[in-house]
C-alpha cells in the first residue's frame, strides 16, 4: 500500500502486478510423465506454475515447446497440448489414447523431443547451434512477434503488455 501511495503522490500510476498462477494437470490413466520446455517436470497428477510452461527465457531451439505440455505413458500415444489461459484457470484433464491402436500407430508428425530427453552434445561448444546462427535479427524479431501475438490471442497477455513487449522487440537492435 505504501508503494502505491508514493507512486500516486509522485504523479505516477500504481503498477499492476499479476501473481504467477499454479494449475493442476491430471491424466486418465494417471501416472503419465509430464514434459514442458524445461524438460521433465513430474508425473500426473501434478501441479505446475504457469512459469513452468511460459518461462521468461528459453533456448531458441526450444521455441516449438514454448507454452506446450507433453504427456507420455508407456502403451499410450503422446498427448501434446498448448496451454491456454482457461487451462491455467480450470486445470487440465488429459485423456490419453492407450488402446491397442495407440501402441501400433506412430503419430504422422512426431512432436519435438522434450529437452530432458534430447541427447547431450558430444562436446561443449561456445558457438551457437547452426540453426540459431543462421537466424537473422529480422527473423528473430518476427519469431518473437509471433509468440507474443499467440500469447495475446490466448489471453495470457493483456493489450497493454502485448503492446509494451512488441515495442521493445521492434526497438531492439
């Protein structure tokens, strides 16, 4: 309260700070391994923070996993879902396909491998990965703008937050 009074007294606005929310992921059947952009985070039933799904920073090669959960259970088809604001508010119940056909049929488009299961590089390298090195600043900005638009469309960013972030991306060198 004191911070708000000082800000108002100085003619500024009180910043709105939104709390990081926690949400629950359940699966039928239970016991599925849960992966996010940060790797394996546990087994269902599980409670996560929205920062587990939408971290402030992540490696460029993991952009396809930003905002995504993947559930894996032996004998079941991988379950992949982009987490939305309503998922965070209501929780997720993932109904896994564990029928006989799930084990026999591979998905037409395989999901990116979660970071925790990717093989480690043969040796450490200071050079960026080839795909990251090939990305121009304009391509990087375009990718960032797409992610921001997607987050805004899903209700995870307010109009003001989206505009502020968009401005910073476009003004960056």
